[in-house]
C-alpha cells in the first residue's frame, strides 16, 4: 500500500474477504475495503509521517461483499527502502467480539461519547496502535464547569443540546473520531495526536457551547494534556495510568501532575506503597469507626437492619472507597473485613441489652469470601465467640471479581448452615447477575443503584426490575433496592415487588451512639478476643503478621 493509501499489490483470499479478485483490488484506496465507521481511525494511523511505523493487530471491521461487517486484524510495517510503502497482512480477527463503544452500555446517553470505563479500554487500544504506527498520542482532560452556573437547567432541552455539542466536538478532535469519553458530569477526556493543541481545542469547545446555548459562552473549559507514551507499560499498566490520570484531574479541579503517563503511573505506584502501609496500620490500630445506614421496609418504613460502613480516623469526612479498592487489588482486604467483623461483634454485645436492637449487616469483599483462610477465621470468630446469628448478617460486595462460583457458594453455605444470613450486593449491575443468582444460594440480593435509576427512567428498566423481583420472590430470596431518595421512589419500588429499601429517604449513615442509643462501647476490653486465635487477639495477630 502506498503512502496515499492506494493498494499496489494483493494476494490471498480476497474474494472471500471482499468479494473481489486480487487484481480488482489493485488501485483501490485501502479505506474502500474498510467499514465506513472504522475508516477514520485507519486513516489516522496509516497517514502518520514516520519511517518506523508498525501496526500490530489493529482490530477493525472490513466492508465485506455481503454488506456485512467482518472483524479483521491488520498487521504490518512501513519499509523506507520501498518508496516508504506499507506491507500489510490481513486476517480474520481471532476473537469475534463486540468492539468497545458499540454496545449501548458503553455510551454516555447524553453526550454520545464513551462512558468512563469504556473510554479507558478504548483509549488504551488507540494509544498502543497509534504509537506503534509512529504517532505521538496525547490524552487531554477537559473540565467544562457547572452548566447550572451558566443558567442551563438540569434535564432541560437546552442542557441536552449543550451536551450533544460537547460530545460531537470532542469526538471530531479525537483519534478515529471515536476516542472521547465522559468521566463525570463536568469532566471529559479525549485521545488525540500532536496536531491537536489545548488552545485550539478550548476555542472549538467554547464555539460549540455558545452555538448550543448563548449563555454558555461564560463557561471557560479547563484543559490538561499529557503525553500518552506507553513506553514499557503493558496494556493493564497503561489502563491504570489512564484511569489514575482521570481520577487526579477530577480530584484536583482540573489539574494534573507533571509528566507523561509513565511517570504518572510511577508516582501512583509510590503512593500505593505508602497507602498499603497506611491501610495495614489502620487495621492493626483499629483506627476506624463504623457508621450505620438503615435498610427499611418499603411497606411501613420500619428499620429492618443497618449496613455497617467504614470511616477512617485519619481521613475524617473522606470516603474510604479508594483505599479499600486498593486493599482489594493487592489482596489485603480480608484483614480489614475481619477487623470490621470483630468491631461489629463488640458493638452488638454492647448494644443488645440497651433496648430494642436493630441487626447489623457487615460487608465481606468478593476477594475475602474467595479466601479459604479468611472464611475459616471468620467462621471461628462467629461460632466460638458469638452466638447471636439473628443480630448479624453478611453482605458480599465486589461479586464481579468472583471467578470460582462453585467454591464461593460452598463458602457461603458454611455461614448459612450455622445460621447467618448472606446477601449479594450490586445485583443486576452486570450480565452475570443471572449466573450469580443461579450459582449462589443466598438469602437476599441488593439491586444496584443504576438498576434502580433505569427502572424509574425507562419502561424497559422497570420491566427488568419487576421481573427480577418476581423471580427472587419465587425462589424465596429477599430483595433490597439502593438509592431510595424519596417517598415517591419508595412507593414505585414497592409496586415493582421490592421488599426493602436503602437511601437517604430512610436515613443517612449515623454514628454508633445514634444508631444504638445508650451504648457504651469499650474498644480496649481486657482480654478482648485473646482466647480465640491461640492466645492472640485479632488486632495482635494483624500487627504481628500472624494473620
């Protein structure tokens, strides 16, 4: 293929691929045999002016002779000694998958660009392909600002026009015309070449905003750009660097650390090492509090139980989500889950004689329930020290990380056989929900917040939720819905067949003394749990490394 993308030579099963003989392809533009939706990215990659350009398994769709789209993989390189022509090999893609961005859930419905997770995956692939072809990929993150401050009402037709304009502008500037993503309400990101600069991008966004809504011209986009050199990073590391950059941009009001993605990842890894040590110390010192969020009956609003949530002493007011996610990634979350279980048991023992008692559900990570050592320790803690199974239940989180369904179900049954109920969190969030319901014998499922939102906003979403609730009822599995923020939503969910609800309509997370009035909780009880685990308390075992 020449530099102007015309085909100079071809041999192979062209008839089967493209409905043409080899000779008929000679002289055609290479883009003519590529599906229309993928021509932009192919053009971007093959028009890079680099002597050492390579392409390794670029996954795109071919325009076949049957008007279908066959996914193909293109590999090859440019040879300077042969007029700088490309020598390419095309093969049917080894895996016929639905490419990122072509499933409805990959898209932000308001702006039309990719959703956050889909963007990270697509951006990783684009950066890798573009750099291999000799390009200089960059990632820009854009903060649009609060549209309401410009007088644009949430949910209005004007807001819809503004978001579409933003999405269209960013897509046009991105690699392949389809590597733009929405991080959250105010923040977007794109992958682009070095021919796109921040000033020009800002002007294009501002022009698009003012056309969609004249008052939006008061919004000044904040843009931060980093070199997206993959360097020695593999795809997983590159995706992590991308994700961390997006998080830093949103957390620091449109600012980013200096450097390229590689140096940003190195900085993140250094921070992770420190955070792991910090997390271990939190577990060993017990320097965390539990707060209790009510789960209530959708019929009468009476509290059914509390979910125990964590707050760290040293980060008062901040969500522990990122630190706990890191602990799951590096495999130390079982330690913390045990510490939370012990704290909950102490709370129950101190509160059960102060008056009517509301049971507690503790979170157990999918990583923890998959760990036989954790299950053994937790079972020992529950049976040898604690006999009030009616006062405590387990809620399995991050179930998407579970791979050994049969083994985890057996672990679940260990706890159910001794009287403890088990719930499955984040239900309905992914395609595997039916598999989990079929594989895990549990007492309760909790429907994920986005599932609840879709049920309210779409007819299909309501039908899905109602049918799942009916199925759960028939197999005697209790149902909970998250994000119940008002009475109207509570009544709607009740009409869908959901039994319990959790959300600010029923109450925000509350401290121990508010959830259990009259409690006197001594976290330094002499002896503590020393007689369990061979003379060492749980905290002593964590501190000494015996756990």
